[in-house]
C-alpha cells in the first residue's frame, strides 16, 4: 500500500517515525509506525513532515521522496546500511545513490537520519509513495 509522506512525521526528541491521525484539542494525534501506539503531540513540538524534507545537491535541492526512491532502486529488497556504520561507508553509499549531493551542506548526521527513516519506512510502512495525481484524487474525494 502506498504511503503519503505528507502524513509521515519526524518529531524532535522522539525516536522513529509517526503517522498523522487527526487534529486534537491542544495539538494533534499521531501513531508510532513501529509500536502502533497513539499519542498526542503539542503544537509547540518541532515536527517535520517527510514530504517537506529536501537534500542539498550541487544543482539545487532534491526531495527526500526522490532520494528514498533512488535508495530503493539501488538496494532492492536488501536493507539499507546502518546509521551506525563507518561515516566513510555512509558517504560512499550516498555518493552512489545521490552522486551530486552537496558535500559541504549534507552532513553525515543528516545521512544517518535518512538511513534511519528509510529503514523505518521499509520495516513498518511502505517504500511506495502516493504520487501527486493520487493525492489530488484523495483530496477531492474527502
């Protein structure tokens, strides 16, 4: 089943990824992708949707969705390298997947987050993403 990256959230200070469920009284309700536990998140929490994340590249920015798709094309059904691997191995992997990444602004710490997000999506979600045309159809249906 395809997943909508606009509804997949990374919450600062909380491990893993979360799926947006609904608006709450003092924030919103999310469900942890790994444990499926629901919780509320304050509107003051630093929350990022994966659809809003971009990676610095030599010729502008590349969306996280494109990077994840390229990673999936490179890896197939194999797991992604661990975020705990040697930093040089992580850089070498991203040099294969995204050869034009900006070596001055896309740090190893960012690469580790992307690897963790990819692994979480592969294990608990999907690496198939809703395309823009499908998103528009869903919004029209609501």
